[in-house]
């Protein structure tokens, strides 16, 4: 039987995944990063939130494919972002 997820469930899942990824990448320093899980069209939401927050840096995860070209969302953000953008390859690991 399929389980129905609410918008609240999806948001909680996104926030948990974000928190876990930051903890894995930054360890104790993860608490210094402002985290936001924002619903909407990914590229547009990222750019709008960066503007509102006066972001210093946007970090995007790569798609995990062998391609060196950024995906559609990354291309949009690269063109429109009000701050520097870092795209981390999907296969990257943090030492």
C-alpha cells in the first residue's frame, strides 16, 4: 500500500536531509551555516532566497552524472545569482 506524504512531511524530510548533509560535510561547523528548505521551482527559489538573505555563497550539489556541464537548475542559478555559486560534483566526498 502506498503512503501519502503531506507537504509538511516533505519539508521535514528535506530539512533533515539538509542537516545531515551539512553535518557530514562540516562536522561541528555545520551549526554556523544558515539552513533553509524552501518550496517552489528550484532555481527561482534559490535565487530569490539568496537575494532576500543577502547570501554570500550558494552551494549546489551536482547531478551525479559523468557530465561536466551543469544541469538546468545550476545553469539558471549561475546566470541569475546575486552572489558566487559553487557546484559540488555529485560524486565528491569530503575528507
